[in-house]
C-alpha cells in the first residue's frame, strides 16, 4: 500500500457544521525521516473543541489518535509498538519520536480507554474535580452533558472521591436512564423544560460544585443552585460553539453575593496530572467499579459523521472512531 486517507476541512461553517465542510483525500504515504515512525491508526478521537478549530480551517489536521507502528526509523520504537499521537483524522501518520507516547495498556483495560476515560477526556474530569473545584467528600455535585465523555467520567470519579449527591443533565430519556446506571443519584433531560427548574427539583437543598460542560442556561441554573462558597469548574461551553453566545447567565451577580468561585481551565495546562490520574483510575477500571463508557463508530469513512454526532449528542460516553 502506498497511499493513505485523510480528512481535510474545505469550508468554514456559519453555525452548525455539516459533512459538506469536509472532504476525504488520498495522499502518498510519506517517506520517513530519521527518528520518525509510520503509524497505522486504530482509534481516532472526535471532540467538541474541533468545532472551534473549524473557525480557522484546521479541523482534522490535529486530534488525538492511537495506532501501531508499521514502519520505523526510530531505534526505540520497533514495528508493532502501540503509540498515542495527535496527528488528526488520518489512517496513517508519520510521527517523530518526540511527538508520540508509547501506550502499554494495563491488564484488562481496553486500548480505547486510553483515548476516553483514561485519556485526555477522563483527565479533564479529574482535573476539574480535584484541582479546580477541589471537591471534598460529602459535597453535592452537578455535572452537565453528564452522559458524554467528560461528564460520565466526572460522575464516576466523583463517586470514588466520596461526593455526596451527584446530579447530571443530559439530552434524552435513554441518557438519563444511563446516568442512573453508572451511579448518578439524580438526572434530568435538559430538553424536558427549563434547566433551572429541573435542577432545583433534582437538588432542592442546593449543590456545592458544578462541573460545567455546556455554559448558558446550565451555568445560570447552577449559579442559582450553588450554596455559599460553592465552586464552578468551567470545562466547556458546547451550547455556544455553533451559535452566538447566549444571554445567560443573567444571575452573574450571585457569584459575588454567594462568594462563589468560577474558574475556567484547559486540560493541556495540567498534563503533569496524567500519570497520577492513571495510577488512581486503572485499578478501578480493572475491578469494574468504573466503566469504560464509550460510543465507537466503525470505519474511517464515518469520522466526519462521528464528529457531527458529538455536537448533536449522538454519543453516550466518549465518542471514538475505530479506523478499520
Ligand atoms: P461529550 O460530552 O461526549 O459530547 C458533547 C455533548 O454535549 C453531546 O453528547 C450532547 O449531549 C451535549 N450537548 C451538545 N449541545 C448541547 C447543548 N446546546 N446543550 C446541552 N448539551 C449539549 O464531549 P466531551 O469531549 O466529553 O466534552 C464535553 C465538554 O467538555 C465540551 O464542552 C468540551 O469542549 C469540554 N472539554 C474541555 C476541555 C478542557 O480542557 N477545558 C477538555 C475536553 C473537553 P446531550 O445529548 O446530553 O445534549
């Protein structure tokens, strides 16, 4: 085989992106430089932040992937080595040794977990709860987009941290049922009615911590429900990635009146937490107390649909593409 497939963005969308914003290209396999390996991808990650990459035309060119070395000009990385890299939506990538990391899956842990609950997605949840919100045992937590990758990891990790009541919002009845299966104490469908009213019902005595994946009406609802000295770990704002910023939160002054702390963060500034996080989580994955929650779409040809699906909410758990 002398060619590989890649996805390129061909158009910048106004509003919700569509399949026509992308094209599939066939390119010759690169000739490796010294120190490089050719990786045949096994799993690709599709993520909400890639919607923002579309504003500069770069979607597809960057993105987390796991694959196997099929050709090597790097002594320490023989053919067959499994590696993580950020080469984007391609079937193959030429990667320098400095730009990849070996992946040696722990016994009983599936390879896909290293792009999901054990990868940047789970790390985002872990950092939000431990470093940003500093969740303490017994504290009550609300998580939005709770049935997604970060959200489902956050609920499960918070349980291990000894959280009190854990409440989640998600976009369908099936997802609400799923949240209860993976250990959330209460959950509601954000499409069923105003989020503020539904959260007040689910948490009549309030919450201490909010892990925000959505922004807008969800953030406003959480500010309303937070007790004095509550914290918001602001992880994402998916409600506005494809649309104008929402009017909410209209109750921002309550951040001052209730002495709240609202702190945004980017997981890439916390990569030093990856190893301790893996050490913490792997035993729980091995004994089954934490689930590898994922939706796997098969076939490289479906990578764009999988990405559009994450933005629509087609996924439960982390959305991944299995390349072949
Ligand atoms: P995800 O939650 O698996 O997928 C996105 C989910 O968002 C969808 O499944 C959908 O679920 C929900 N959604 C879409 N539009 C919505 C809307 N208007 N209102 C409410 N929910 C909506 O994706 P993820 O990768 O785990 O990311 C979750 C959030 O974390 C995103 O905002 C992302 O940008 C952010 N993030 C931040 C960092 C960081 O470093 N700060 C790192 C990773 C991810 P429903 O069916 O439930 O609506």
